[in-house]
C-alpha cells in the first residue's frame, strides 16, 4: 500500500459550525434531544441537549480551537454548533467520506494534534489547515477510500472478537466460582422459571409461603417439646400424684389437639349437626 502526504486544508474546508446566539440557560434544555457540541474534551464533545432544530448535519469531524487539541471528535448525528467549535467540510468526494473513512482520518488527526498545543499555542484553524497527514492512495494516485473503510472494519471486528473472548472468559470464571458447571436444570425447573417470568407465580408469594412454612415448623416444634415435657412428667413416678399428673397431662394434650385441629373438628361437628337437622326434618315431615 502506498501513502501520500496531504494538507488537511487541501481535503477539507475548515470553518466555524452554525450555532444559536443564545445564553446557555436558553439553549440547553433538560428534556432536549438535539446534541450541542461544545468545547469539552469528554463525552464526544457533547455539552448538553436542546429542543431546538439541528444546525449541522452528522457525519462530520469537529474540534475546539480553544483547547489543547484533545477535543477532536467524529459526530455521527445531526447537531448544533457552539462558539469556537470548528467543522471539517470535505471539499470533494463528499459521498466517499463515510463514517469509516472519516474515522480512519480522525485517528491520524488526533495523533498529529496530541501534546503539541496548549493555551499559549492555540489549536486553531490555520494550524490545522497546514498540517500534513499521510493517507493511502490507489494506483491512480487518488485517496483509497476502500482501503480506509476496510481497515476500520477489520479493527472493529478485531475489537468485537476481543470483547467477546473476554466476556466468555469472565462468564466461565463466574460459573467455576459459583460451581454452576454441574448444575442441571430440569424441565420442572424451567417450567417454574417460565411461570415466574410470565407473572403466573409472584416471587413475593413464594417468599411469604416459605416464611409461613418456617413458622409452622417452628410452632410444631414447640408443641412437640410441650408434649414431650408432659409425657416426661406424667411418666415420672412421684408417690401420691401419679394419677393427677396423668389426668392433667391428658387434658392438656386433648386441649392442644383441639387447638391444632380446630378447623377439622369444626368441619366434623358441622357435618354431624347438619346430618341431625336433616334427619329431624325427615321425621317431622313423615318421610
């Protein structure tokens, strides 16, 4: 691949971006959607948003002429300019300066500007216009836009592969740490998870049910301790009171059973009463 030096001023017309002559309070809006490119060197130069229409089309490189050359960005979307924000407008082959070819150029532009400027030596339009940048050319001696685009595509694909590889490594490491390699998900597990996902079962209900079961188990444990204690004392042979202790113990057990099984006893008694009422009605009516 052959390369040729070009003055940036040969390739681009450099001039201030269009802006609104407004104060920041009037320009920036909390719920705005149009980006305003300011002199900041972070957030791709976006200083805030506004509800006003964009003044510049996207697919452009911008830079601030008030800083050290760090505020150089590619703007993919339509935006609004700001004081001291310069734009690079292609002089020819405008349709060939796509996102990928501009990103290729941007990388070289940033490298040229890095560390060369400060507030004493300002990064301005004249300096940028005279900068030499080495770009690939084809057999005809013209800019090789296809090569620039393919280069950026390859770089992006390599980056994606690296990210995916690192993601898989982290996922495998997490599985090993959590001991999930031997975790078998059954069809019933999948069905339950789907029911929760579809709001057929609320997690809160499951949690309440678990707490309720814990309380039942705890309560049942208390009854078992009480009954065990009664049996122990009832079976202990102290002269003169064996019969009394046994009687009292049996009464307490009967009382506890009534409390624990009150719902079943209530149903049983209601069934007997209903049957008696039905039989009495049959007798009175002579059936």
